[in-house]
C-alpha cells in the first residue's frame, strides 16, 4: 500500500484456492478504558497502514496523526517503478509526515502483480523477462538501493508475498532469491541499520507447505515478515478460526516475526464490526507464544475502491471510528517492554 497516491493495499491475492481523516473523526461507542485485554503489557510494536479518509492534503496529514495514536510504525508500499524517478520521489511526503509524528517507517517494495503470479509494471523493453535477466536485475538493485539510501527506513521489504510467485514460476524463483541476496548486500552497504527481508503470505505458506522457502534465503532475512488474512481462508465467522492457526510459528527458527499486514473485514453491521474488534484481540492472544516484534493493521480508514478491503479499516469512510479502533488504541496504551 503506498500513500500519497495509494494503490490497492499489497493486495493479498491469497494463493490458497482463493487461492489476490480528518482529525475531528467521531468516537465510537466504546472508550479505550472499556476495552478488556488479556495482556497487561506488550513486547511488540504496533503499526498502521495510514490510509487517509480521502486524498486531501489535510486528511493525508491527519492519517499520520491518527496512526501515532495507535502505534509506533507506519507501513508504506507501492509497485516498483523500474527506473522511474517519480516512483522514488513518491515516498518523500509520507516519510516526512511519519518522522514529524515520531513514527518509524516500514517500506515494502511490491514487485509482483496483485495476484502474485507475474512481475508487475515492467517497461516495454523488459516485457516477458524473468528474474534471470541482467538488465532487470540491475534496475531492481539500483532502485531498492536508492530507496534505502534516500529514506533510511527502519525496515525494508524487498518484495511482498513473494511465495505467490513460487507457485506460478517455481523455475524462476531461485533467480529471484539470488537477486534478493545481491540487493540485500547493496542495501546494507548504504543503510546498515535497516532491517531487510521479503514478505510471505502466511495462509498460503501454511496451505502449500512452503516453509522450505525460508532456507533458500539463507542468513539474509533479518525478519520473518508475513501478511495474514485468515478470514479469506476460514470465512467471516470468527468462531471458525482455530486456536492453533499461528502455532507453527512457535517452531520456525529464531527470526523476529513481523506481521506487516493483519486484516479482518468489519462488515457494515453491528456483528461484523464486533467480530473485527474481537479478531484483533484474539490475534494477539493466538500469537502470544511466538517471537513477535511488530504487528501492523492493514488499514486505518476503509478502502473506498471497493473489493475485499472496503470495510477493513478501523475507521469508516465517513470518519466514524469502529470498535476495532478502540481495541488497537487500548493495546497501544499497554506498557511496551524494552
């Protein structure tokens, strides 16, 4: 999800058979103090995709102010521009707003189409090429290195849900891995403090048994970076989400786990919004025994472009805060263990 001129959020395209505000926002009926949480402190940071209520300058700025009320990190993403200087500049306003509000920056560079099957937005001279092409590889390395050098984000994902590409192009996937390793070294040479990784779609990893992909990246993943949208696997009844949905992560290496997109739709009904709020509480209960370092909610405001993200925000398109907003606010109020 990019900000300033956003595209559909990292567009989950689950490969499992589904498997791709203003500052005067009104309060919901619940208060932060009324939200009951099982935890009394947290050991992980919270983050937000700062989707604004609309694309006015005022509301884009307000989105960062609101994001600072729910966490310590904002997530910014967009498709790779392949030598487009405009692409490199698009992060500038967003990073400046994040820093203004004391927020860490997580930049995710999306190199795949929304269905995760093909490389996205290749220029004409690279059409039909894969990750073995020398020109494509150099463009990729140059651009991700420039982003790291220009913005020095705390966290940088060099691809989003890359395991989807493994399903459609297993023959080319090792070429991406070798490219990532080159890009990793280049990024670290200009911004050594940035944590670098790629993200994987969690439900696809579980359903397709793709955990061996992690070993292909060797020691050059500094985070286990995941997206999760369990609703699209189990349906919109929270009672169908099994207690062991995330338990496999208790035994997957020692990397700090980052959920860079967490989502559950808050359908426009009292029950839908209640389930969204309950999911947030339950998610952090179900991940209590893993090495969680950061959890980022997929959207601040509802996505007005329609589709599966239309009601995923914590705040609706009219600026009304949903019960889920109060849950995240209450979690943010928990003491953060250092």
